[in-house]
């Protein structure tokens, strides 16, 4: 079984710490990290993987394509 923590991956070098993914995560699972990348931005991290429901919103909303969510829930339309 995959750990939930492996479901959301942040590409640290792409993240500009805009905070959109943190703001829009419906489960409040993301947070500002305390490690900065080469551009000096504090990269977002998955704070509580047990809260993540793999909705994929953070991946969709990131303007810098820094987030990848594995095992996203299929969207019912
Ligand atoms: S997949 Fe959904 S619940 Fe999980 S961190 Fe991203 S926005 Fe939050
Ligand atoms: S939306 Fe993307 S660039 Fe903005 S804080 Fe989240 S991961 Fe970083």
C-alpha cells in the first residue's frame, strides 16, 4: 500500500510560495514549509497526509505546475 504522504509531491524548485494550494486545499493538509529553494521561496509541504483526500485541487490550481497528486479520485461529471 502506498503511504498517503507519497500521494502529493511538490517540485521544490518550481514552487514560488504563492500560497494558492494552501488556501484552496479543502482539507487544510498543506502548509508553508521551512526550507527554501534556489529562488529563496519557502516551499510548500504536505503538513498532514492523513487529511489529504487526493482530490487533486492543489495540482490543478498551482500556476507553476509544482504539484503532482498520485491516485487522484476520479471526478464524477
Ligand atoms: S489533493 Fe486535495 S486534499 Fe490533498 S493536499 Fe491537494 S488539495 Fe489538499
Ligand atoms: S500553488 Fe504551487 S507555487 Fe503556489 S505555493 Fe502551492 S506549490 Fe507553490
